[in-house]
């Protein structure tokens, strides 16, 4: 952890406007020092040995050596240096950002969509400040790149893969189960709330679930528009389950994972005849400054799956999901929380664990196994 010392950041961007803007924002954050700047990845790599940064802010699309190539080089030679990607709100930008997060980037921010320099800098500051603070606090942030090798990028399997329990590298700890008057049965839906470190964690966890899971999975991953579609496509290529960005009024199907669209809210509603459940995409306000919000989704799951839901709260900044889990708990849901040791940021699972909401506290490599137990 970097608590107690200044975080040295190397700013890498091929546009002078953004190099200056990001540098100015970083200089205003207490405990942060701008170690230097570079206008492409090749120059950045040549400066690392002398500047000794703790983190790079990395433009994804650069000449000579792009952000993805820099991450690969960091993994080989400087695995303890962190990276935050600076992305564009485009389909190509979304795909490259997903790849960067899977490769071990800590998080990403969007380049502002305004030509107003003052407003642009304000947006950068709002996005970058909490990420930098969490990076400084996180015990796992600086080691993400060194864990890159655990990922597989196989094509989507043609046949369903059998479930194979993982080796117990960490002990799954049971927490005190708070009392509920609701009879609890086999789960008929799984709902997940996740944020910072999420794409990386989902890339590891979801492929461990079998294609014949037998229930739908609904997920809120905090992300902007466009990027959730890229995330769904990336995960779909790796999973036995079908993974897609959710669409308004589509009926939920077993063995399908629905990811809430960025910039929208997602909940479950009854079909017109009341027999089935559908996805409802809304433009309702943010909750906990999040849109999509886990609380928003969790409440609706509680409405329709009393005693028949499994909720999972995973790595992420902030506390989104806690209030929704309280509702789910009262309605008999099983609650699984990711343990602190395997979270990139131990924010979202912290309160549910400490308050006793979580029935199971599991390391990342055991969450799929716990989900499977609850639905079988």
C-alpha cells in the first residue's frame, strides 16, 4: 500500500491538451506528485527507470506504442506499477478498455466530451480523484499487472462445460446469518453488483459457471454507455453461459447473463400477463451517484423472487448495493460477498460483511462454486 508516501504518476497521452489537463488535476490531489509526462508509450517506457512512477495514466490510442502495448510491457518488466486508462466513448475505445482492464489496469476514466476547458478539467477531476485515492489505499492495486497470466481468452465453447470445483486456496468463511421469517428455497435467479476491478473479476468468475446453470443472472457493473456492450461481448466469448447487454422489455431466460446498460437503470418487472419476468430499462435518476445502480436492481429482484434469489456483492468503490441487500435479506435471499483479500477495492462488500448481511464471504476463486450450490 502507498499510504504515507506521495503517489508518483507518469502522464502518458499523445495530445498536449490532455497531458496538461491530467497533470493539473493530479497536481491538485493531496498526496500525489506528477513524476513526468510522455507523448507516447515508447517514450513512457524509456522514462520509467529514471522517474520511478507508482502509476501511469495511459491514453489507449497512441502512435508508436499504444496503451495496450504499454500494459504488456509493464507486465513483463514493471509488474508493480499501476495503470489507469484514459478512454474515448466509442465502440473501439470500449473494446480496447475492456482488454486493458483484463490485462490488469486498475480502472479507467473517459475523456470529457466538451470543448470547454474549464468544464473538461472539472470532469477529469471528478473522475480521477476517487480512483487515485482508492489506488493509494488498495492493498491489491499495484499487483494487478503481475496477475495477468491467470486469464484465458479462448473462443466461446460450442458445448457446455462441466463445472469443476476450484481448489480451496482460501477458506470460505461463513458469517452469522441475520434472522428472516421468509422460507428460503433453491435460488431461481442470481444478481450481482460490482464496480472497480469488476471486468477483471467477472472475466475470472463467470467462465467458471456451467452453461446449464439453470437460472438467469442479472448484473450491475458501474460503467458508462457503450462500454457495457463491449464488456458483454468480451465475456460472452469466454463463457459457457450467454452474456449480453440487457434490452428493454426482453423476457429473462435461464442460462443467460444480462448486464445493465451503462448510463441507464435496470430492474425486473412482470410481463403483461403477469406470468413471466422481464427486463425494464429506465432513465430514472442515479442512486449512490451510480447509473446503473446495484441498489435499484436488487430491490426489484427482491420483489419477484422472495426466498428464491442469490445476491453477490463484489469488488468496487463506494457502498452501492448495501441498501438493496438489506431488502433482499429481509426477503430471504442468500448473500455472497467477495472477501477483502481478493477485492481490487474493498468498498462495496465491506458494509454487507461487517453488518452481518453476508451469509458467505468467499475469495474470488470460490464465488462461482458458492453460486452453483445455491441454485442446485
